[in-house]
């Protein structure tokens, strides 16, 4: 998912697109995950307002909708930062020192799973991104960076002017 | 419907096809420990306390979800199962902040009773001491996440019996917690009817009547059988 | 012939609760009365006096192995502000005030750590042994 | 070089305590401090809890006087509900409070203090204990045990449990009692009254031989603070605060316990975890005051029961103004036992004691509640602030022992100045310094909310702070 795409779409259009996705599934409750995917792609994160709207349209209890949205890592309940670092913690990356990358990001930016207060950077972790040959790997704004070092992260952070 | 014969703990028993090991065992006086199961609502196999050994199967099976089969040989109380259950109760104790001595449900708590019956006099694991809030925004009831074991009885009774589905589970793993509606305070929930069924089925002091002091909370679970029988069979049992 | 077993300690303070574990694990037996106490208070003396034999079970950081030793009545060494008294003192009170003529014993349990949940391995092993010793003793 | 002596831990008091005695360049005592070096933070762990759980939670502050904490806590919660507690519950609460006073005072007198008092401060240490007492008079010692049992039995009969009863609750109590319980309590009374009077007689008989101790163990003017009934009599459950000075003149009358913050302040010192409350209008440390048995004898004008009135009248004759000798805490304690037994008897005659209306029900109507009652060791305040959902935002406990803190320090210093000399600690000196504290019967687990038992250490230090001698008890 290109992280900057949602902001580009005009607001009213997004509502329409979400409505179309729900309609495609005949507003079936079973399509909740698909609908949440579409919403996340359109808006970048799932606000309470959005979740309420989806719950009403799909005739689902709000607690179920939030329960599902909070269960999957893919969904975000808060706005993502301008840039996102997702550190792979799969076995190969872990062995190659991914934990040191998380530590560096947490030290310089914010705890994994959160976004810096200025909205600049989000730090995420993932199980295995399937790029074991590139270990340790980090997904930076959708692109996979190979054999990342803490110093490499420092350079990236300086380049985008974090902190 | 066909009758099936099987062996549980060396005893020959019979049950109807479709019945679970758990319910057949209980009908025959073999009481398998459980926290998430409660008669009258669906089973989810969340607590894993009712795990049993089934001959010919390497893995343990959740008795509340496993249907009986002809000729099955089941053991419910082996040393392996005992050790397993003990560890589960200890994990539950260590996961949240269970402090029996100052709990509203002291003396009437299913978790406490399980621990007692298993001879758990201490927990071998390091306590996590998570910080959880208490939600007393509802006018009549309170929810103390510190005492929740995530059995989801409240979620199911609210969905299946009351029909409101106010409760659900937020997040995953150790970060899970019970939420009402979109995670707002219980008192702000629009779907909650205030029926209190969740409070009565909660096995611990997590859901309680507001205004109860230490060791004062007692729960009445008889209503569930009454309502479910009334609904399904149009019989109002005394 | 009655035996009174008195466990002393705070079950919520790690190994301090070892004595309570011991009496919980002992099977009930005719003529055997068990009591768990947080601390000893003088009003226990009349009850001690009614028994033929009394065993105080207590955690002791200086014990290496659990043992059951005869306990002499006697005054403690100056406890000016304490709100509790010692086993020896209870025995003395029971004897002098209530005519206790039975025998008293102290069962010391090896312990290590009071700042934990549950028992340390050392205390756990001690509890097991002590249970065995006491079973013999009661018989 | 000035020097310092330290007694630590003040033998197995329920808390961790240390006495430091500082000597000046000439080897004379320059000052002494009574430190409490344990911290428990009970107030902190109440935060975020529903206030209805507070009486049960608070009973855990102390295994010696849980009832006092249940009561003050229940009263603070009554306040949050804004209800009037039914008379049956009030009578039960009064009775259990008095029962706790009897058992606590009986332990303090018969087991902790009587050996010093009745055998003499200079009796050999191996004799100067409860067993020396037993040798001297077994019947008297048995009476002591029975008196404690009387108090404990009432707590058990009414509260359902000897220690940490789950019985007090916001708005009232949880269990009604019946005729059987009441009759059993009544049955104890004649013997209990007799025992109390015998003890009083025995103590009065030896006071003349204790003139030096009476004079030097905490004898100084301070304020005295305690609850009194609206008529000015002894009162333990409810009432108004009265404060008198060393001359016995009223400094303040009819103060509302609800407004305690307007007249009581709490100072902290870096060398002790125990706080130092003081009477605000006189500042810190000028506003030092004493609470507990001696203070109650001084603030109340009368007892309100015949036997105790007789003793109290005589007690008040011991001084021109207020009785300022801390040593007389002991006698005051015995008079209180007598009074409490008489009051318990009165309560058992009240038919309302057996009612079934034991709890007033209401939702939360206030965000702030203050409960005040007299605990065995003095006035106890529980103060809670709760949010609109009834969760505790902050809790403050003002404990009897900490209110006596300034006076205890002064008493230790006075005793040290008079009895300690030289560069090493000797048994008789130590014993008197400890005895100064024992007058107050402090309960350090309450006052610091510390866990477990702690012994006493006394350290003697020179002016440069170098340790000269150290004694440890317990």
C-alpha cells in the first residue's frame, strides 16, 4: 500500500468508494474484513467514526467491528506517521540483528506500534515479510530495505529530518 | 438420533451423537474443570482447562468442543492433564492482578475455587502486574479488567441470550481486553440494555454489582438455564 | 491423646508461609488439631494447655534441614514493643497459667526468601520433608 | 567530639524503627530521634479502586487494629453516599470498636508494659517479662489473657472473623447479630469489669515507686486532641474534636472532624518515613499534640459510665492542668478498658442492637468523604476523594501513631538526656528509652503502613556522626 495515496484522494470521493465496496458485498456482515481493508486503504486508518459507519451499514455490533479491526496488525486505529518503518522480526531477520534495529528506532522515535507525537514517523514490527535473503529487512514506506544496520536507519532518519 | 457408547476414566458411558465429551462426562458425574464453558451458551474452547486425553490422538482435545464418538477412550484426570491445568490457572493468575483477599468475589470465584481445588498455593511465574482501569461508568455494574480472565462468557451471553452484543474482545494476545461498543465507557454504551446477565455469568469478580464491598459479591447463574429452556422449549422450569 | 499443630507465618510473604503449606498438606487424622496463625498471641495458651503434645511449625532462616526438636518453655529475650510472643513463651504461659503438662516441640523449616510469591525451592523441599516427619510424629 | 547512639529496630514493633542518640563533645546527650525507616504506601494502591472496596482493602493496613481502619473507612464511605447509617449498624460498629480497644489495650498493658511496671524497670531483663509476671501472679496474667479474649470474641461474634473481618461496609454493616451472640457477650462482662478494676488497682499501687520514670519519660506540655461527645464526654465512634493545652485549657472546641485539614497539617522529615502532623494555628513543630488514651482523658470532661467516671475523676487530680506525663498513658489505657466494658454492657441492653436494618443503601452522592473515629492509639482519619464513577482518586490516612510522632521524639530525647550517659549502651538506660516509646504503644505498621515485623535498633553516635555503640532488640 503506498502510504501517501489516501491523502491524495478527495474526501467525498472516498466515502463513495467505501460505499461501493460495501454494496459490492451486498452489505453482508461476512465481508467485514474486506470492507475494513478498503476503508484502511482509503483513509489510512480506521477512525471511530468510520468504524461506526461500517457497523451500521453492515448491521454489525460496533464492538465486533472494533474487535476485528484491533485484532489484525494490518489495521490501524490511529493515523499513521508521514513515514513508516516496519522492522521484520522473522527468524532470519531476528538472527541477523533486527532487535537492534527496533531498539534504535524506539530510542530515536517512539515505541513499536506507535507514531511520534509530531506525526512524522511510525514504527511497526512484522512477523516475516518473506525477504529472508535480505535479512535484516525493514519496509520503509512500502519499499524493502536490505541488510539494514542501526547506522543505516540513522542516515534514513536524518534524510527525512526526523526530530 | 443415535446413541454412542464410550469410555471416560474407565467408566462406560453413553451419549447422543453430537454431544460433547464435556457434557456427557458431566452427565455421568465426571466433572471436568472449566472456566469459559457455561451451560446455555455456545462453547469457544478459550480457557483450555477442559483438555482431555483421547486414546489414539497425540494432541490434547478440548472436551467442550470435541464430540463423542463410538468407542472413544477418554481420560480426564491424568498427571499430564493435572500439570497442564495447574499451569493454565497459574498463567491466568500471573497475567492480571488477582488479589483474592480484597476482591469483591472472594469466596465465590470460579478461578479461586479452581486454584484451591488444584492445590495451587503459589504461582511459579513472574506476575506481569499490568495496569488496567476499572470501569464503573455504568450506573449499576462495574468492570474490573484486573480480574478478567477473558473467558468471553459475557460476550457470548450478551450476544446469544440478550441479543445486544455489547461486549467483544479488543486486540490480541496479552493486550486483549473486553470492550463495550466502540471501546467507550460501559456507561456510555448505547447497545447495553442493563440486563446484568454478563455480571451473573462472569466467573470472577471482573464484572460486579456496583456498591458491593470485599467478599460481598455473589452470583446467581440459575437464570441462564431458565431463560434458555424457556426460549428453546417453551418450558418455564422451577 | 491429642496433638496440636500450630503453623506460624504470613502465607502472603513467600517462604514465611512455609508452615501453612505443611499443615495444608497433612491429611486429617483423629486426635490431631491444626491451626494456622499469622503471629502468636497469648490467648493461644489455653488451647495449647488442652493438648498432650504441641508442635509449633515455623520458618527459620537458620535451619538447614527440617527437624522436630523438643521445645523448652521460657521467656524470650526482651521483646519490649512487639505485639506478638514466641512459641517458648506460649508454652510457658500454658504451663504456668493453665497447667499444661504435655510436651512441646518446634518444627523448624529451612527458608530463604520472604519477598516472593510462593515458596522458594529450598523451602518447598523443606516443606515436603517436614510433612514426612510430622506424619511419623503423629503416628 | 559529639556522639550518637542508635537503638534499631525498636524491637519487633509492627514496623521498622530506629532510635538515634547523639552525644555532644562532652559525651552528654545532645539530641535523639525516633526514626521509622520503612515505607509501604497504602494510600497509593487504593488509587483507581471503587470506593466500596475500601473498608475491606483498608482492614489490611494492620493486623493489630483492622477494626479501626474498617470503621474509619466505612465512615468515609458513608459520607460519600451521604446516608444516615441505621442505628443497629451504628451500635454494632460502636461495640466492635470498643472491643478492639479492650483487646489492644489489654495486650499493651498485660504483655508489653506490665512487666516493667509491676516488676520494676531495674528488674533483671530475664525476669522483666510477661513470665516474671506469671511467676509473681498467675491469676493476674490469666485475667489479662481473658480480657483480650473478651475483646477478640466480640469481634469474632459480630464481625465473623478475628482478624480482617469482612463486616464493615459503606452505609452500615454486612451481618445482623442475634440473641445468642448478644447473650454470650453479656456473659463475659462481670469478669471483664472485675479484671479491669484489679489491673487499675495494681498499677496505681506501684506508681509511687515510679516517680523518676513518670517525671522523665515524656513529661512535657503539648496539646491533646481527641473526639468527645457533644456533651464533652469520652467518645470513640463519632463526635467532635476537642483540643486542650498542657494547662488543660480548651484550645479548640467542637471542631468538625470533616474539616481536619483546616486545623491539622502534616510535615515530613527526611530522616523518617513517618509524617509529623501538627496543629496548624500553632505551626510546626510548635503545634505538636498527643492523641490516644492520655489525650482522651485530657480532652473529655467525664467518661459517662459510673466506674470509669470514678477513675477518671481521680486521674484528673494527678495534675493541676492536663495530665502531661506520657507515663500515664498506661493508667489511661486501663481506665479506657473499664469504660469500654461498661459501654459494651450498655449496648447489649439496647434492643436496637439486634435489628435487621443494618445498611443504608444509596448511590454515590459526594466526591469527597472523611471518616474519623478513635482507634486504640488515638484519633484516626480516613479521607478519600473519588471521581464521579466512584473510583478513588486519592486517599489520605492520618494515623494515631504518626500524630504522636513529634511527642514520641520528644519523649525519646527527654529519656535519653536523663538516663543515657557514657559512650556505651547499658540495659537499664536502653530499657528506659524504649519505655518512653512504649508509653505510646505505637503501631508502626499503621503509621508507615509497613509490612511485617521490624525490630528496634538503638545507635549511639558521637558529634561527628561516628557510631559508638549499637544495640538491636527483637
